[in-house]
C-alpha cells in the first residue's frame, strides 16, 4: 500500500504543478486558453480522484487519504472535488468536506479574479 500512496502523491504533484504553470502563464500573458486548460486539468483530476475513491470504497480496496483529497481541493481542485461530492455522492456527509471545499472554491475564485 505504501507504493500506491507514493505513486498517487507523485501523480498529484505533477498534475498540480503543470496545472498551476498553465494558470500562471495564462495570467501573466493575459491569455484565456492556458488559464482555462490549467483549471480544467486540475479540476478534472480532482473529480476523477473522487470517482476513483468512491469505486474503491465500494470494492473495499485501497483508499486515498482524506487529507490528500482536501489538499487537492485546496491547491486548485475545489470545483472538481465539489462536483464529485454532488455527482458521485462521495464524502458528501463529511463535515470537513462540507466546510472546507466551499471555502477553498471561494478563495480560488477570488484569487483568480484578483490575479486576472
């Protein structure tokens, strides 16, 4: 299980770094496409994590730590995690997700608006 967690952490880091490089490139150059692609990539990945973890829960397989999902939400994937909560019904009763994810989304929206 340790190797699966390390592989997940590696993949998460790569996706978040590449996503944020695109976002920052879009903000720095005033281009909408890189900004949109970065946000779409991070949030698509976050949604996929929620769907994958929900399937793992049903099959009683290796689960992603809640802290990892919350960290992904904090670092740009709040919309994807939120959609996963609504559409996949995963972590939708956990107080930490019900409070943190909307707060993260609001902070990210304000941050993108301010940087733009």
